[in-house]
């Protein structure tokens, strides 16, 4: 075995604690949103809605494709809603 000085032990401990504290944040860096496929269906008035994709439902309005500043990745339509 090799012996570490107190300085290098402290440095290693600080790096370990820093990486341990940052590890959960790394998991949130990716895209956690999923697209949802909606099958075609008939409305109560008889009109047909074609199959399509939509953003996954959640409590946020800022991450929807129709929100201003966002773009629908399937149609290229720009968002227009300014809530």
C-alpha cells in the first residue's frame, strides 16, 4: 500500500463529496419528457381526429409545443401561446 499525505487525503475527500453531491443533478440534465402517440378517434360531433403525437402531460405549461418559443418537432410549427 502507499501512504497518502493529509493534504492529498483532504483533496480526495473534497472531490468525493463534490462528485457525490453533483451525481443526482447529472440525471436531471437529460430530456425527461416523452412524446405520447394518440390514436385517431371520433369526436362526439362525428368529426374524425387523425392519429398524432403530443407532448407528455404534466403540470407545466412552459414545455408544451404550443407555448411561444417552442417548436413542434413533428410539424415544425412554432408555438404561439403566451400564457
